[in-house]
C-alpha cells in the first residue's frame, strides 16, 4: 500500500511518496516525467534526504477526489467527467511510453482542481495493482458516493462497473463501450416496441388512448423518453432521444499567435517585392505604356533577384518565427458527446434490474470485503456526529465575528458550494481547512486542506493534510484572520 506524507514549501504543497530507487538510478519512466510536462499527471520532482529518495508531487490548489465527494453527492455529470479523464489518460500513457498499471486510481491519491474539476493522476512506477483492479475499486468508491436520486448516474455507473467486473471494457472510452455492447439487447427491445405499436394502430381512438395511458404507467420515468407518444413516427422518436450537455473538460495551455506589428512590417516588405516585380514585368510586356525604360535582360535579372529575395524572406521567417509570434494563455473546452440514439437505447436495458441488484448488494455489504453501494441514511449515521463549538474573532480583519460549528466535518474556505462556511477573502483558499470531531469523544481536530497561505494553531503553522488536535481556547489562524476556538 502506498504511504504518502505531505509537506509545504513556501506557498506550494507537495505529496511525497518514498522511492525504492537510489539517487541517480531513476527509471526511464521517472526521467520521462521529469523532462516533460505530461498532461493529466501531477507534476513530479525528486527530493533526497539522507540518501533516501522520494517522489515529490505538486498538489497546490487541488483537493483529493475522496475529499471532494465525502458525502453521497456524485452526479451524472461527475461520473462523465471522471470517466472522460480515465479514458484520455490511456492515450497519454501510450504517447510517453509509460505503463497503465502504474497510474494510481486510489481516490485518496487522485487530485481535482476545484474550479474546473480537471482531474490529475499520480504516477508511481512501483504500483503493484493491475489497472483493472484499481479501476474496479475506484468505481466501487463512486457507487458508494453516488447521488442515488440521480437515475442517470446510477444507470451509467452501474453499467460501467458491470463491464469492469466482467473484464469486458475499453479503457479508451469507458462510456461508449457500455453503450455499444448493449446495442443488441436494446435492438430487441425496439423490435418489440415496433410490433406493439403496429398492433395498436389497428384499434380505434378510444382503445389507442387507453393503451397509451397504460404504457405511460408501465414505462420507466427517464428524462426525454416520457415525451414520446404512440402516434410519433420512428424519426420523431429518435429525434427526441437527446443527451443533455455535460460539463466540458477545460484544458488550459499556451498558444502561439502572430505578433501583429512585426508581422505587418514584414508583410509590407514582401508586398513591396511583389509590386516591383509586377512593375518590371509591365514595362517589358507593354512597352507602349511603360513609365521607365527597362531592357529585357535587366528586367529578367530584376525579377529573378526579387523571386530569390522573396524566397529568402520566407526562409528567414520560418527560422526566426519567435520574433514574429508571441505566446498567450489559451483555454479550450472539449465537450463530451455520444450519439443520441445510442444513449437512449442503452438507458432502458441498463436500468433493468439495477434497483433490485443494488438492494441485494446493500444487504450483503457486511458480508463481503468490497461494497458497491451504500444507503445515504447509513452513510449519514456514520459521518454526522453531534458537534457544538464556535470560532470567535480575535481581530478586525474579518466581518464574521463568530462562526458556529454544528456539522462534522466542518469545512471552511472561499468556495461556497463545497464549504460549510465561506469567506469572501482572496487570501482564503477555496477549501482552506476542516474541523472534525472524533467519534465517541470530545476530541477536536483541525486539518489544513492544501491551502496557499496556511493554517496556524497557537502560532504554529501546521502541515497540509495533517490532523492537529485543538482544545478549548486555542487560537486558530486562517491565513491572516485569527479566531479563538470555543467548545459550547
């Protein structure tokens, strides 16, 4: 099992994993990651202390996947986002001659950017698990933390999980693999539907209406399918099967654009060459209208020299491209799309028996090592404890003089949708710290969540992701704002 620890260096946070390699004996995989900025992977560096080398992963401004989804709050869009990143990581691994089994799929070691939900993976060349086993455990985590009211999320996740168990999946596209493999069963369902529809067309209007009402009660309540009526044609039925837009993946990089001023001047010089060449040819071809008397031989020489100069200008431009261009930030959104008819065909067949199977797995959860689902009520019983304490302001830097803590865990930061209390202060990180209470005791802890400006207890700066006990009366400093911890 991978044992990680965390350190802070100035305003940067790092996760460190000990390496069995000695300094100077790094594997080609680590050298590849050190010399290249490989997208989708956490940036890596080496740190050697007392001849013991460690891999140092930059996790600044990111949060582990396990922390982002502590409750049952994974939605359909989140499942799509996670599956997309896993699918794309296989292409990156092939491009840089890395090994897929060394990609760590532990939710604790996968990090997410809070703002755009971009996912970053830990690459550890001595990971002993096979990729398929890691993928199975990851989707068990996802199943446990799903929003079970989101039927689309349940159907899609359960479908992917079943394919993983059967070792019948395509890493490059987990989602479409589930849909395409289910087309045969869906086709049979459509044939039954068409036969049933033809049979109803021979009935009178009253029977037709009654049957449609009955079918409305019989059909699954899936979005975009309840609008299909019996009188709809096959084309209309397919047109109504539309997938809603999901969150696109945001890729931030740099792009090269033309430096307008220098490029315009260079183009003006090339345009002057062309004008001179046309003027020379005009004076030779139409001597009656010529302005300057130019002989045939001098004209050929001039045109030849201009053509050579024009070609040399192009070569100069290519070799000195850096002077004619500049680098600017670029943000690109890559949308995920699946053919509408495929996703709708798969919904009925994927949903069949899902509810019963999930109930069965919940019942045997205590008897098996791996659990696929967990009831939200059971999860809340385990995580929600009685807690009653406050943070009392000790200076004038905060408009909030008192923060009441009634939930466990209690997250403080500047990102309202992920925090129990949000500051409107630019010095506070999006998820800055977490206060927890130990089960069956009155012991409280504070944990810094990879914040940029740090968390202090009684003046001592604590390390990221390290639980530190706090007592009644302790001074808690959040970046630059000081509070006194008080237990009611």
